[in-house]
């Protein structure tokens, strides 16, 4: 059966026509799904019993079960959701002074193989559907009785490797009759799938693009991120420049600092050379240690020195707050879980 949250409003109108129903029923259903956030067709009380019955026969409403919810001492919450097929994904809720931010997953597992990231230590299983991506936001809003203001695609998976579903999900998150979250409050982070960056530039969505750069030369970057063998730094930056030219949006470069690897002043100098003149911002991430990972966190002193060097040389740079590391909810610590094996 089809998940009703996989449909855009236009597509759901077509579905209604196929069911011999009026198109405006789709708008009513949207209201129930995305404003009221109901969990069943029976709760859609302004629809006839007959229509509710038809909906039940043709569609499911994706409702995640919460398998586990953990709370960090900094208030960050990590959810383990049952994807209803024996797998589970993680979603993280963070509170900032400007509101709630959610970090969502786009795939079950990940193919990218970044050496410093826990999400990659297990096999790729499948893409999440549009509705499954959205459901993370809806389930957390319902559980916490809050309204989320920022969405980041920085959980498990490579969003641009699940391009179509992710773009559809962004449109629904942003749609006034969907979750109605401003496009500028939605960020996508990619390890650098160059052809997809060109494609995204054509979509005319005002979301923020973050690029996991992490190193300034191909030797070092390939050592951390195998994707660099397919799409080296020069090609990646060319795609970024095209993205900026087409969208006029500032790109955010993520740079995870690992001790004795990419955190000395020489690296900072190289980074300035690479990014000089681009409409961009650098987000420095103190690398989080993962099980069996060979990279360890830089000292605070090195991190601040790195940041100051960039800022002093015309590259705006900030250090990402470390949230939720005590519950393995920080960057790179999320993992796909198999419920049965409890791994
Ligand atoms: N696949 C996407 C999004 C997921 S990760 C991507 O690669 O961008 C979100 C960010 O956390 C990325 O910049 C990623 O490189 C970074 N990250 C992964 N593991 C990390 C770790 N152990 N410590 C700090 N940041 C990490």
C-alpha cells in the first residue's frame, strides 16, 4: 500500500480524482496530516465515512513507533524510530535560543564510507521514502508538543544519494499547506556528489547547502572520504561556485577538525586559498570520536587558532556547538540499528 505522506498536494489531488473524489479533498487530508498531525484516517472527521474507508483501503499513514528516546544533559534528545520493516533510524532534536532544530536521516545506512563517521560502519539498506523522511519531524513535534523551526539533513545517509525523495520532502516541509517551515530554515549537507549539486542548483529551492569538505588537498580528503576519489576537490568547488552563481545563496563548508590530521595552521592557510572570494561560511566541527575510528578531536586551542586564522583572513568561520555527545547524538555518531539483532 502507498504511504499517503509520500504525495505532494498536486499528486494527491490526482489520486483523489482516480478515486472519483473531488480534488479539494486532498487539501482537507493535508490539513489533517500536516496541521492536525493525526495518526489515522478515522480522525479525519470532515471526510465522509465512505471516503475514509476508501483511504484505508488504498493508503497507509506512516506512524513511527519510538523504540528508544534518550536525553542528553544539554537537553538534546535522540529518538530511535522503528521504520516498520525491521530497521530503525535515529533523529536528533536540539534546542537553540532561536527555537528547535531537528537533525533528520535520509537513508537506512550510508554508502559513502567516510572514515570518521559511525553511520557508515554498517551496510546500506535502502533509501527512506519522502513520507518516512517527513515522519521524523511530525513524530518528534507530536511527542514533544512543540513546533520545529529548523530542519537539517545531517542524520544518517547521504541526502543527495536519495535525491528525488529528499527534494520532494523539502518541498513538503516548506509547503504552506505542508509543514510550513521556511526554506531558509532547511539545510542539506552533502559529502559532495558533484552531479547532484548541479542538479540541485536548478531546483529553485532556497534551502541552505552545506558541503562536508574536511580537508584542503585530495590526498588528505580521499583518506578521510572515499567519495573524493570520484569527485575531487577542484570539481567539487567548481560545482559549488556554479551553485552560488545560480542561487545567490551562501554555501556553508563543514570542516571536522581531527588532531594531527587537518588542524594545523598550514591547513588553515590552504583553506583560505581555496575559498577566497566565494560567498561562503566555514563551520568548524570538533571531530567526535567514534568506535574504532582513527581520528581524534583537536585540542580547543587548535580549534580556536584555526577559527581565528580563517576569520582574520576574510573567511567567516564559527565553531559548531557540540550537542548530545554523551548520548552519541552528535555529528557522525548516529547509526542505523537493526532491531532484531539489536546492533
Ligand atoms: N552525508 C551527509 C550528511 C550527514 S553528516 C554529509 O556527509 O554531509 C553531517 C556532518 O557531520 C557532515 O559534515 C559529516 O562529515 C560530519 N561528521 C561525520 N562524522 C563526524 C564526526 N565523527 N565528528 C564530527 N563530524 C562528523
